[in-house]
C-alpha cells in the first residue's frame, strides 16, 4: 500500500531563517502528485505547493519550494525566510488516480 | 469567487443518532472529496465524486457511512447510528477534474467537527 512518512513530529526555526520539512513516500505507480498543505490552529487546510511525478523542475511558490528527489522518493518542503505566521501543522500528501494519502504531519514553530 | 463551504461547522450528537453534513464545492470544480481527520493525524481519504458519480468508496469506514452528490454540485455525507469513535473533523475538498483522480490539487473547506457523546 502507498505510504507517506513525515519523520519530524515537531520542528523549530528562528524567524527569517529557512527550514526544511521532510517527506518520503512509497509507491510503484509511475504517475502521481505530491502536495504540501498547511493547517493552522483554526483547522483549515491551505494548499501550498504541488509537484507532478513527471515534472523535471522542482516546484516553487513564493517562499515555498519542493525538493523533489524521485529516485529517493522524497519530497521535502523548504520554507525560506520564515515568518511567525508560518507556525502551523504541515502535511505532505500523495495522490494518484484512485487514492490520496497524507502523512502524520510536522508541527512547525517559528521563534521570534 | 467563494471557496469550499461546509455546513454545519460543529455538530454535537448522542451515540446512536444519525448525522448529515453538507459540502458545497468551488462552483466550476467537477470533483469532490471527503476526508476524516482525527486529532493529531493527517486527513484520511474516504470517498470522491466525479460530477455525480462516486468513483471510489471502498475507503468509507463502514456501511454506516454513505455519501451522495445527486446533481453533481453539493454533496452530503451521512453517518448512521453514530459511535463515539466517529468523533473527528470531517473535511470536504474539491478540484477541477482535469487530471486523473485525486492526483490534482484539492482545495479544502473549513471542516465539520463532530462530537459524539
């Protein structure tokens, strides 16, 4: 079965520093998508960034970039210039034609 | 442009009662998804629709759970004979329906938090 692993239950970062949140996945499907979502304490899931399995370039969206290493089956999220408002739960997710799987999440705390 | 909406936002019910939640997707989105999220976990995929067709329902947690999308617009998720273990956040999401299945970016609603006493 497909599996998404986020090995960091919690991470701390100093404001204005960069931070990397880890995500690995296990699949034999050739076609899939990888996603990162942010969930603040209010509960809504906010889409951050998407990477398709056939995309050659790593995805970037503003301060977010996805470090996609297909052979290693990893899709780490890099947040540059952290802000206090970045403090939240971050979920990595994998989807194919019939399934969607989320990791257990990483709680990021940005320290002033 | 409005996002995904869900109603109610909170529901408290007694064990054994039936509950129904509603989700209104982004208007031009063909796909609609339901998830359950328990405390400290990531969302758990339950089912999804392409227009009015339910394309994946094997992940529904038991036969007490059912979902409909009768006209391909809003959807309802019903839980019959609720149990305390059903207490969770129920999330709805939608996507345009341009790529295959859940493989495209989904946009989530605010969720319905269910508490079964």
